[in-house]
C-alpha cells in the first residue's frame, strides 16, 4: 500500500512509547525523524514533509494528553489527525448525472481507471458510459472496449476516426441516455504541447463537471511538473492514484494534490475493474497506522458474498451460524475471500490484524496463504458431495483417494480437515452471540488483543501457513 513503510516504521517507534505517562522531547523527535525519513523516501516534497513534522512536534510538546490517555495514544492521535490533514478530503463526486474528464501521461492508467470508475458508479445504481478519445496510442480503442465490457457499462469510441475532439462530441450524443460520462483522453510520453492543446479542446467540448488527473503511484517527484501543467491547461479538481498494489512509493501523488490544491478521488489497487476504492482519508490513514478499516472491509465482504451467492443459489452464508459448518461452506467462504481481493489488503482492514501483526510476518506470507487456499480448493473439488457435507466421516482410505485425485498428499488433506475442525469450533462460539458480545470482541481486536487468533494457528491468517 502507498506509504506502507511509514506505517511500519511509525508503529515500531510508537510501540517504544508504551507504558510512558509523559513524553520527553527526545521521544517526540524520534517519532518526527521516522515520519520525515519515510515521507522523503516516498518522494513527498521536502516542504510538505517539514510542514507536517513541525506541526506534529509542536502539538505533541504543547498539548497535554487528556485524562486517562497514555502518552503513546496521544501521539498516535496527533499523527493520525495531521496525516489526515495532509492527504486532504476526498474529491466531491455526487451520485448524480455528471461528466468526468480524465487527464494524464501515457502509461498512467487512464483507460483502466475509466473502466474501474464506471464499474464503481454502476454499483452505486447509476448508468455510466465510457467515451474513448485516444487516437494516439495503438490499441487504445480495443483495450477500452474490452475493459468496458468487463465492467458491463456503455462504451463509445471510433477506431477509424482521427479527430479526438469530434469523437468526444459524437460520444456524448451517442451515450446521451447515460447518467455519468467518463471521457478518457490520450496521453504522451512527456508533457508535449500537442497533448496540452488536444486536452484543452476536448475540455471545451465536453465541459466536464470534474477533471481528474490520473497518476501512477510510482511517479515520484515528476508529479509536480505534471500537476502544474494540467492545472494551468484545464484545472484539476481531483487525483486518481493507480497501481497501488505493487511496491510504488506514492508520495508524488500527495505532492500533486498539494500543487493543484485539489484532493484524491480514487485509489486503484489491482488489475481488475473491481480493484478500486473511493478515497476516504480517515480510513486510508487508519489502515496506514495499523488501526484497520471496518467500513471498507464491510463493503468488500458484502460485495464478495453477493458475487459468491450469485454463483450458487443453493448456498446461504447466514446458515453457517445457524447449523453445522460443512466443507462446502468452507469452500464458499474461501471463494468469497478470493472475491474480496488480495489477502494483504483485506488483512490491513481488520483491526488487530493489519499493521504491527503484518509487519511480523514474512514478506511472502500472504502469497503462501493464498497458494494454500488454492490447494485446499483443489482438494475439495476431488471430494464427493457426501464428503463435503459430512467431513467428519471421511476415513483413512478416503483420504488416500482424495490425495491421489487432487495430486497432493495425505498430509495436506488431513491439514484441510483439521482446519475445518478449527473453523467449526470457532463458529460455534459465535452462535448465540448478541450485539454486545460482538462489539466487545471487535474492541479487543482494535486494541490489539489477539487479533483473529481464534480462527486458526500455524503462524498465519486462518492457520493456513
């Protein structure tokens, strides 16, 4: 995730403050040093870094912690509030009819972002349409059409035309039934005058309500010049940050936001059209500091369960808490988890599971866990319906047959059966729980008391590692 090194280093520094009722200036200085180092390494502009660190230091030294608040929690609150102030509010995008113009250099991810945004608006109940005006990049039309198909939204483009301004004009007319028009423009390898002139013309024709600058999270200090030029040409109301699923630093996007006096609209977190998040500053910083993001988590869970249930009308996830937990239920749970996106992103959203706990795991821990889930799925595909419904009745000879059929071994099959038993025991604990019990459990998770350790052992999420 963007600026992840900041979260990791800050958590270590703040943990050193545990047990202290008062802070010395040296303690504050160490926190500030970690913030400065991480932000500068993430390509955030020096002036921004110094402004932030001075504000944190001043508040931490001047403000007295409220009664009953530890020195560590007080500093954490200050860091949280100042980082939220740094990233700014989310770009205002009302759920109503509007036109959005995307700008950016070639390779920034505009075409993919257009499809992701269209998918997002469609999920909110609006009818979006993508208008592809890029006549410069070979394959732009085909990619945009395919992505629009993946998002299941309206699309307009003209592969035979060479006038992007006319395409934009025709596109608005052809998709007049749509409520949200997303206009994807051409990019170049550099800020060429031809590019700026073209987007200025398109801007005048489509008269967008919002202009978004699309930036690759890895852009670094080059973001400042891009932001300046596009701001001068068309004005920039918001920024969409792409490719946050890799090792990108992401600080350049914060510089662009500051340079254009705008805000962040969307975060692109993966390759599929569903891998997009509406930027929420509080949730973003909360995850960064290892405090979880229950709102984003609940949205992903709801979406994943809908997709999983749609694929199997006979499966009702609520029945898990009402009766026996079968291997079929476990397989559907794993399918839903897969629909939620990369496991490391999901873990970051769970209070007590992201942040510090993730820091302690090996770098490939999430990859190993997802590989184990895939292996378990192959094993369950090799079972009969009866075995999936009654896993406790599976005999040693059946284990051997299942291992042969799945191309694995008996140890792995027995590991799956043991994992099912642990999950069944845990779910039995949830049965009969009231709202108050659930709230107390979530509070413990948020305070870092054991995370989701009850869901398994073996050193990793769900005991699958």
